[in-house]
């Protein structure tokens, strides 16, 4: 990220790259300034903090969880919270706290992987579409329109039924409907950047299309992609939870917040907390990503600030 | 305009055809064909029987033959039988769509009734306490898992307060007519509120940003400058223009209302089209899944067209020829 300007041969051309150049005088890079703005955004920092805690807790779950993930305490099924089981047990005798921690690993892994995959695919499609234009642009963007107008949940259900059992499968399935927003975003950025002076200059100096794309277009289109990807983590976690709740996603005995809710509803009369915890975790996690992503948008692109 | 409409309707025919091919292929490639599912767990079946059954169902034919057969029958109004419910698929799907209407229509109206006033007020008083509250609320709305929210509502209203049923469609034994309607309303309340809340969040956001954009326009300033009362400026000059993009969003959102209902319908055990899709895909009832999905696809196309038409009708700057 550093030196994204230092490679520029033409100082005047660098000036054309709106945001970054103006920060030169203060000796602070674009990213340092963005970080300063982000730090002042209280909700974003709270969201980021929650995400960080969740990531650490999930990563450490083998050490901090009271039991192994598939440990069954047959004598204490559907027990209320107690010293042995801080959040009680489910209908099979699994420790709920343990399951929540391990499920967090699954949900976060799915969320991050699907968001990353969607961002990559979207960037490639948007880049190609915006850079080459013409009929290719037309075909790709009509395809994006079609994908965006398809109500995704029923199709996701079918896809998840075939491929959804595994972690990789569910990530791929979510990615199928996750990339279009980024593609449009990147295409828009590329269309704008393509005609700026510094890209013209690079082209005049004989830079190959590949060099222009990777050196000039992608780095300058990165900020909105990062924002979109952050928000996408939240929505991927929601999608995974929904599919798992319907029984088409992550399959037990692997715990996921979604599939923990699947049976919990049946026991709502006896142990309502069983349905409370997994949903609360999904809600908090998605909310945290949304707050963080929103703050990130304001921090990375102050021009976009919508208030 | 008429020529445009005709052209769009004609364009729809190959699209529906294409979608039906895709849906057909996706479902045919599913692991486990109807015969496997029919006979699963039945030890008395011999290999010859399986062969005979596959022949009867036409599963040995090549794919294109099977599709043409399906299409030929479909064009004559025969969409096959549901394997699970043993009734004609078309009847089943219509039935479920009608059931879904009980939820989609009221929730849609409820969402509108809340989101538009809140969004407009939020925009008019930007950065006020109400604006922050509304923004916060939209964050909650887009972050909460629908099914969990539904379960929590069931817990609150059915388990703790015991004022509403925990799910289902009707109480058995209630006489038809007025009592049945009142009974139905009790079942409708919770799922409608859950569905409405989800739409509300996004709709409030759209209304707010659309309104914010419009009230900065010159014509709004002009209206104020010539001394019109604020109510007229907002209601007549600003709101009507701000609603144009919202109408489009609404029209495009109606199909997803049906499509997004699987979760809510599952939580509340509501026998609607969304639940039917979940059941038919999960249970290998492909004849049903095919038609249910095709119905959604056609719904999307029709409402896309309606959105475009509404846009042209509301905004004289836009013309189709």
C-alpha cells in the first residue's frame, strides 16, 4: 500500500489521482489519514472491536471452550446454565458455550472467505468490463443485471442442497450471488480512472494493459472494494445462517450459528435460551461488520460521506 | 408506449423459455432422481422394478427429449403431479401463492406505511435525534436474522404472553366465515410484522436518501422562494419527485418478497410458496420445484417491466419508443 505514489514517474500525473496526492504535504499517507478518520468514528471502532474479539475467541476456541465441540453430556441434556455448563446444554447434551465458540469459527470463516472470493471475482469482472468496454462490457453488465434481479434465496437453496454440505461448498454457493455489487463498483471506478491524466500518461509511456490495470487501476479502485467486502462479510454470515437454519448449509455435528437454531425452535417452550444465543451471535456479528464497514466507507472516501 | 409494451412482452417469451431450460437442467442434475427417492429404504424392490419405473417416468430418455416432453405438456396446461402431495402441481402452486399473499400484501403495506413517513422526516430533519434513531433502526433491520427475530417474537407473544399462536395457518374446528377470518388474522400478525420489519429497513434508507437528494434541487428552492407553504413544497414538489425511484425499487422488490419468504414461512410453519420451495427442493419433489421457481422467475420479469413502465408514467422526462 505504501509507495502507491512513489512509482509514479510523472508528478503532475500523480496530482490527478485526487485523494492521495493532496496528503503529500502533511507527510501522511492516504491510509494514515483514513485510519485517523476511522478512529474518530465511534460506532465503527465499536464494531471493529466486536469483530476483533469474535475473531480471537474463535481462533482460541480449542483452548478456551470448556469442552470438545462434539462432547455430549448425556446426563445433562437441555440443562439450564450452571457451573458445569455456563450457558446450559442443548437437546443432545452439547455444551452451548462450546458450540457457540466453534460455530463462530465456521461462520467467520465462511463470511470472510465468501466476501474475499466475491471481491476477487467482482474486481476481475468489473476491471475487464470497464477496461475493455464494447460488447464485452455489454454482455458482462447485462449478466450482472440478470443476476441482481434474480431472487437469490430459492436458487441458493437448490445450489446449497447439491454443494452446501461442506465449508468450501457453502462459500462457493454464497459467492455465486455475491460478486455483482463489486463488479459494478469497480467498473464505475475504472471508467472514471481510465481517462485520467496519469493513466493516459502511463499509456503514453508504453505501459502494457496489464501494468495499467495492476499498477494504476486496481490500487486506486481499492477503497470502495474494501468497504464493499467488509459489508459483504456480514451478509455472507447472514446467508450461511439462513441456509444452515433451513437445513441446506453446514450440517451437524459441525456447529454453525444457523444450524444451532434449526432444532432450538422445537424446544422453545422448555429451553428458550437455546434459541436465543446463536441468533444473538449472528445479529451482533453482522451488526458489527455493518457498523465497521459504514465507518470504513466514511474514512476511506470522505467525498462519499452520505451523513 | 404501446409498441414498447408489446416489444417487451414479446421479449419475455424467449426469456421465460430460457429460464425454464435452466431450472429444468439444474433440477435434473440433482443427485438422486425421483425413482431413487421414491424407493429409498424399500428393501423389497428388485432391480427390474427400478428399471421399469425409470422407463415409466421417462428418466432413461436423453435430456432434451425429457425437456421437450415437459414443455409440451406444460404448454397444454399439464405441469405434472406433485410427488409429495399427490395433486396437480399447478393447483398446489396456486394454492400456496394464495396463502403467501396473506403475508406479503399486508407486510408490504405495513412497511410502506412506516418507511415512507420515517424516511421523509428523517431527510427533512437530517442529523436530528429522529434521524439518528431511524438510521440506527435501519442498521438493526438489515443485520438481524429474519428467522431468529421470528423465533424471538414467537417466544414473546406465544410462550410468555400467550396472546398469539406460535405458528401455523388456522385453528382446526373454527367455523368458516367471520370466525375463520378473525382466527386467521391472529396467525397473520407475527409473520407480517417480521416480514415488514425486514423491508422497512431498506425502504427507509432509500426514501431518506432519495428525499435528501431532491430537497437540494433548484426547483424546490424556487417553490420556497415564490412563497409556497412548506407543506406544499414538501408534499407536492419534493415528495412526488423523491418517490419516483422508490416506486421502481418497490416494484423490483415485490418478487423478492415472495422469494425471501422461505425463512419467515418456515419459522411460522406457514404453507406458502416459499415454504413449498424449501420442501420441494429438500424432498426431491422436482415437478413442484420446477413450477414454483418458474413462477418466481415470471414474477420477476413482470415486475421488472412494471417498474420500467411506472418510471415512464411518473417521470415525463423518460420516454420509451
